[in-house]
């Protein structure tokens, strides 16, 4: 079968994304569980950095809409120069056409136009079944996006391991005590007393936090107020909260993280802090707060710098492999080596997935 690939870019005019509104929403229903109709306008029209560039696959024989993928813009500093990256999102192909090749044709069309459409490079975090398509289209593996897990209450965790209730409660008590002691020791000598605030809104001082991006010139997507509001406040696919830590003495922001809760399990989507010591402090404070709130565990997906991974270990998080890899496409020789090294990056799940 033959397919036409249509590129839709608001900056270039031409065919409008609304022309495919119903087809895209139907494709979401088939392939991407949980995406609501309201998400269409949020994703395609409200990004403060501009609309995504979207490639649509159309059956050449009958004009049927069979698939699409978008690159939405993210701002980033590379060697102190502002650049725009494209993050792949909403890749979906109609089930009846998956064996006929539009997936690869679609991705190859995208990689040949990444720079032409104003992106320095593109980043993707495909599921396992789609990973091969991105590789064949020219993406290179950046690294595995592992999940870092911290058990807050071991009683639930040990249910499948220790069947005797009494022995399980004793083991859970000592495991909880051990983690609590490690947290207490980790907070000794931390940066003075802190005021921690939980909110559904973005705090105005987030804009002033250069944070981890200033540490050894690491690559981290810019997170200004406009972006954080769009990504976590206006986005209705989940209920997000901001946990912010301030110095009680100076009132300055130490750091923040973004999280959601489901079935007593906490997912950290994003975080930023003024330095690595602050990142450790906020993770330890947050863990204690979540334990007091009755949560069972915390998980966060991360790919990037080893020194930040060591901070996670100090905060009693354990790395678990996911088998899902982040890949990058960059045809610009002058930045390819820099953006193509995992240790240069700080990427959380909120950077990789919408």
C-alpha cells in the first residue's frame, strides 16, 4: 500500500490541524488510552512555545487518515545558546494499517525534516513495540530511562514475600526504621530550616531558579512559568501537585518537584533544585512528608547525569530497569556529540511523556 505524508505546521500556514481533529481523536481512542477530547486543543494550540509540527499518514488509495506523530517544541540552553528541540509525542498508527509500512515512512519523513522545521534535534521515548521503527528511521539510543523507586512503608511491600502477619509486621517495622534513620542522617547538616509547601499552582519564584542546569552546564529543558502552567496546571490528563522547599531564614527557593498520586503510590514527574545538595534535601523532605501522608512508595523515571543518580541513592531510592530507551536524532555535527551523551542530560518523565 502507498501513503502520502502530510506535514502540518502552524508557522507555515497551509492545511490546519483541525482538518484532522476527529481522525486524531479516534486514533487516540484506538491506541492511546486515557487521552481526552479536551487534550486536542491543549496539545495542538496552547503550548507557549508554539504549536507542534505534525506529520499525518494518509492512504493514497482512498484518502483515509491512518496515523500521525508530532514534534512539540521545548526550549533548551546548549553551551549558553538558546535552542529549540522537538519532542516526539502521540505516535499512533491505525491497527488495520500497521503491517503495511506507514510507521517507518512516517518516521523517515520526520527525520528528514527535523532541522528544516526549526528543531536542533528531536527526542523520543517510544514504547518497546515502536522502538525499532525509530531506530530504522535514524534515531540513536541515548540511554535507558530507568525508574527510581523508594518504598515508604514496607508492610504492603512484604505481603507477597512474608505470609506470616506477625513476622511481616516485625520485618516491616525494622525496614521502616532503617530507612527513617538513613533519612535523618542524610538531613543532618542540611541547609538550615526549611518551609515546605504543597500547591496545585506554579509559584512565581520558580522562574528565578536556574537550578541544576547551571551545574556543570548540564542539558536540561527550560522550565519557566508559562511552560510549567501549560504542562502541569492546564493539562487535565492527571492531577499534579507542586512540592516546593524554601529557606525559612532567607525565604529563597531551594527547589521543587512535581508529582501525582494514584492508589497510594507517588509518581514524581519533574524536579529542579539550586544544586545537588538541595536536590538531596528536597527528596528526603518530600519522602518524609509522603510517608506521614500514608503513601506506600515513590517512583520517578530518570535518564541522565551520574552525580544526580548518586543523589537518588543517598535519598534511599533504588534503580530498576524498564527496558524503555530514549533515542535522539540530530544531524547537526557541531552539537551531535554533546546532546548524544547520556551523562550530559537531566531528563525526567515529564520531559519525555505527555
